[in-house]
């Protein structure tokens, strides 16, 4: 079996599936990439049994076949090759891949493809379509609020559910919430109506597809266990969903608020970044005081000193001082591409709503910090 393909095409294809590989996996075969050569097309497949990715590349193939090769080693070799045609001659009997590019030659050990686990990229769930830019926007607006606490598996991903003609996506970590609605969305997929949790690693791989096919529409199908996604019949992804019940996030969102303030996003963002320097390293705690027309951001570090900055704000109400985790505040501001941000709250201890009239489909919640 002989394969001829440009090195940059092969390198780019391998880069798309490389991050799926779990370097700590106890099964050696899962550190390999499965390569299928069939009908003039080359398939590169990688899996950790939770997330599986497949890329299809055009190539010249003399004879159909398949083999497995160590992904990391293969990637390192391709990185160093010039942008030229690569010829791969596979000797199945001796499990050797002869690779040549210009005057460069490698003899690489390969593994029989029969040892590779069976992978699947389609299910019985009714497919639907979503634009790549919608996927990118969902991930950009909500992924910062995914929990890193592995003891709360149901929070380690983005929750997606079809509600009243829109796709609602939510991430929470117990300290904050990020919610984004995609309108004019319709699907007959029952699993999506019930709600599914897409894990962090799957989100990362979906982002890669959305970025690579930025102007495309992606085809998605899912059932109770897996999400399947494809782009232009070239890039395929299978993601095992988190089989847990998602918390009742609606209970965190205040039904009404007593106070509202409007502030310039960049002015507040820059002030918080500056004041955070003198916050406690563990809590990132800062104080935000509001009074008529003025917002004061301050921090006091027992070993380093004190910092304070004032920012003009549209606010009429009781004087109040609320503690925040500066990191959470910065992240909630950075996802909004707007001029002004609205904060709504009831008192020093109640959840604080973060939103903007310029992006009405987004809602953020930050829980106050006791200082």
C-alpha cells in the first residue's frame, strides 16, 4: 500500500485530531492514530474513548488499507518535514512504514489496525444544523464558567437545551453563571429537548471545528450518550455526554432586582485589573462601592498595601459595598463585546446580574464574596 500526500496537508490534518489523544491513557493503542486509506481519501482518527475525532484528506492511494501509528512521534516528524510531497509505503507483513520526503527517509513501526477500538460517528438521533459562528459564540460566552471541580461532574461542561424556539446554553461553577440563548432555533431531537451536558474536552474540540470552518454550518445529532458533529463531510467529532442531571440553574437567577447601575465596560475592566494586583492571592477579593454617580474599586493586601480607583457610573440608590472575586469579574466582562455593562442586584449578599442591552441574549451571574 502506497500513499502520496503533501506534508503540510497531512500535518494540518494530524493537528486537528492530535489534542484528542490522552497522554496518560493506560492503553497503549490509544496513543496511536488510526489511518485508513480508501478511495483516494485518507482518514486520520484519534480517540480516548470519550472524545473521537476524524479528518478526511485527499491523497493518492495505490491500494486501500489501514494501520496505526504513534501519534506524538508521527506529529514530531511531520513538524520537521519541508512543505513537499510525502510518500508512505506500508509493509503490513513486517509492520513497517517507509516514509520519504525529498531526501529524508524514515522507517517507522506501525500497529495492526485490528487492535484499534471501534469508533462511530453517527447515531439514530434526528440531526439539526447550527452555524459555526453560533457555536463559537456559545463557547466564548459561557465556557469560562465551567467548573473545574471533578467531584461535581455535572458542572464540568456546558448544558444545552432547546426551549421555546431557542437553544439555551448554560455553564455554572457554584460561584458564577453564564447563559446564552440562540434564537430562531428548531430541532426535533428529543435528547436536546430534555437537555444534555457537553464535557469540557468536547467543548474544546468543538471550538476547533468551529474555528476551522468559521463560515460553515455544522451538522449535529445526539442521543442520551453521545453528540456527533460534522463539518463539510471533512471533519467529524464524537463526544460522550456527561450522564448526570444538571442543577436547577434557574433558582440562581433573581426574579427581580432593586438596584441597577450602568458603567463603561473598558473603564471598569481596566480598574479591576489594576486593583486586583493588591488583592489576596487566594480569594482575589476586591470591594466595589457604589453611590450616586460613582463606583469605587478597592483592595487591601496586609503585606503589600492598599489600592483604590473610582469610575463614573449611572446609579441612583442606596450606598452599598459588595465584595467580588476580581478574576470572576474580569472574565465576565471580557466575554462581552460592548461599550456599557449593566449590573443589577438587591443587596450586598444577593446574586449580581451582569448583562448588556447590546447583547440581550447573554446573562451572567456573579455571587458576592464575603470580605
